[in-house]
C-alpha cells in the first residue's frame, strides 16, 4: 500500500541488463511536493531508477504507480514528468525564448467545441502565441532569466544554460521534475549557487523533485529526503539529519560526511569498547556483540590531559590542517586514527585527552563478520566450489574423525564411506583470511574491488567476481575501487558445514 499523499510509488522494482541486476528490490513512496535525492556512487543504479520513473526504461520486475495508477508500461510522453539532464541538450541555433518555447509550439491541447448538430465535442489545437508567451515568461521568471530571453544560447554561461534547460522542463507544468546530476558540468562556485536556486525553484513551483547526485553535500543541502543506494539497492531512506546522525550501517556513515568508523564490542549495558577504551553509549546491544561504531569528527572533544587520571583516553596529534573555521587533526590512539574537528589551535605531537558524549556514539549492527557462502558445493576432487571456482578445502571437517581414502571418498571413524561429490555446503571464510593480490594469476579467482570503507586502523574492502559473488576482506593497505584482484584462500581457512544429513552421501558398495 502506498502512503497517503503519495505521488510516485516504486514497488518491488528490479532492472536487469544482460545478466546483471542493476536495480534490486527497490521500494519507495514519494510524497507530493517532496524533494527526494537518490545518492550513491557512480554505477549504483541511480540514473536507471530515474529513467524507469521517466519511462525511458521498463522495469524487469515490479511496478511504478503515479497517483495510484500503474504507469509501468506507459510511454514517457504520456507521463506528467519532465527530466533535466546533466548535458543540457539545448538547441545552439535557437535563442533562449525559442529553446524554452520549442516543446510548446508542438504541443496540442484538448478543447471543447460545439459541432453543427449542437453536440459538444473535444478537439485538439495548438497553443496560441499569446499562451506560449505567457508560459515561457513564467518559466523564465522561475529560473531568473526573464531578462535574457533573446540571447543566443552560445553566449550564456554554463549555469545560465542549465537554467534554460530547467525552464524548458518546467514550462509544460509537469507534476514531477526529474533532475539527473543537473549541476555536474558546473564549476564549484556556480554549483553552490545553483543548489540554493534549485531549492528556491522547488519552493516556488511546489512540485515534486527527484534528484540524482553522487555528491553527498549537495544531497544534504537540498533534499527533504535522501535515498542512499549501493549496488542497486536502497541502504537507507531518511531526512538529511537522520541519515547524518543515525546512519544504519558503516557504508552510509562513510558515504555521508566524514566519519571515524571502528570495529567495536559491547562490553556492558550501554557500554561499548573501541580504541581500547570502554565508552558509555545510549544504544543497547547484546553483551559481547561485535558492532560498528561511527563518531563524527566534530563530536570528538579534545581536552588537556590530567596526569592523575589513568582511566582517560589519550592520543597524540599526528597531523593538523587549518580548514577556515576549524582545525582538522588526526590523533593517533595506539594504531588507530581519530579524525577530529576543533576550533582551538594545537600542535603536532601534543598529547590530548579524548572524550565522546554517549549520544554521539552511533552504534550499528555489524553488517558482516565473515564471508558466508550458502550455495557452495563440493566437486569430485573434494574442492569447494565458491563463485563457480574450485578452492582446495579440508572436507574431513564435515565429519569429525574422518579421513580421505585413496579413491577420494570420505571415510568415517566407523569405516563408512561417503561420496561428497555435488554435496551442498555452507562455506565460511574470515575477513582476515583472504589472500588478495593485484598480480594476475590465472589459477586464482579474479574480481573487481567495488567498495572500500576505512575503519580507523584498517580498510574493509569488497571484491565482486564476475559471477556476482562478494568477498570481503580487512586490510591495512589501500585498494582502489575498480582495481582487478586475484583471490586465494588457504585450505585450512575455509570452514565447511554440510547442508542436510550426511547419510544422503553414504557410498553404497
Ligand atoms: P552514474 O552516477 O555514473 O551515472 P548511476 O548510479 O546513475 O551512475 P546507472 O547509470 O543507473 O548508475 O548504471 C547502473 C549500472 O547499469 C552500471 O553498471 C551501468 O553500466 C549499467 N547500465 C546502465 N544502463 C545500461 C544499459 N542500457 N545496458 C547495459 N548496462 C547498463
């Protein structure tokens, strides 16, 4: 059920290109008049989702409702939706007025007429010049270009050209305006100005804006609601403040704003341990649960070290950058880095005391504590197949006390033989147990680095194989997204659990 006052509802939307799903299980209700931003790194499926809303792409699965009506299969021109693209696609040989009026001159509107028998009939007619004038003037006023209607497009700045593109999109009075990285081609200063202007246009027009960007600051500045995407899936939907203050996972925290992210453990009731120190916090998680912790740099308080107190958490200032209003320090606490914003000037090498208020420690359920492959299987060489690749594994762990005989069968303590060929297993590999190399090795499984998150003293990196299997590893080294790597797993590091009863695999003589 779509929520009340909902203009667009995406329900179970999925889009597959070739064999790859680029949008997956996408469920979202957008309210009339809302400014919604799809935010995520390049390639996460933002544009594809926007294009499905516009009607340029059809979902492979799921449906899209507009004001409660299914529009999934309706062509773009029949939807009350217009799009502004990054490349403005203006006509260089026409002036501002004609660029904006272009669509209107072709447009036909219905009108009622009485025929010679006195019956009312509906016919179509072009807009009059007067009507076009009025609409163009209104649109140009919204984008603040009313003085420039006779200017040639080529004489306009990038920002002005983008305004013409917006005027052209709103002149038809759409119910929804889609904006795909509309400020991407502008320089930073112009971008900032246009962000505020777009927000103002949104307020004046009162229509729904769906905006796509990979720039988190832009999303925070402009949106009522941000939809954070990763690999075609929604990670979190919320107001900018919610998403900034309460990210649901380390990915969101890392993507939205600068943050310190640490592996941590719950060590008591509302007590969490990281940086080798127990902090009070406001979230309650089960004792000993491994969690991720996020602390924003502006929430770390630096004070003078009290030589008396042994309990205090202290660190040494390692780097210092002046950022205008504040300094940004990196403090080393053992091997861990803590990034801190502080208005007071301090010196590199100073030892400082670190405090964090309980409510500023954001605790998140740990997303992954190991790589778990639930659809692995054993081949006829007693190797485990993960992502369609054979890894050497110790299959005797499936049956305690067993061994492999010369023919390759598993033999139990009682002498019973088992043929594990094709047996379904769950394979588990720790985050520190993968060997990753950037040197090509055709004997190894290869993949591409798709994500890396810094966690204080190490990175958590995700590799995706051609078969869409994910391998996550922790490392002290930096890897770049899009790097191709080769994966090895030591035989003894693959933990196997048989799915179902081992009796199924008894070898009949
Ligand atoms: P960007 O910010 O770089 O535009 P995005 O988040 O908007 O990225 P999409 O443009 O939606 O991402 O692309 C998602 C994935 O789908 C990418 O891997 C892209 O290569 C792929 N893709 C998009 N359109 C097609 C298509 N027509 N055919 C095949 N693959 C496509």
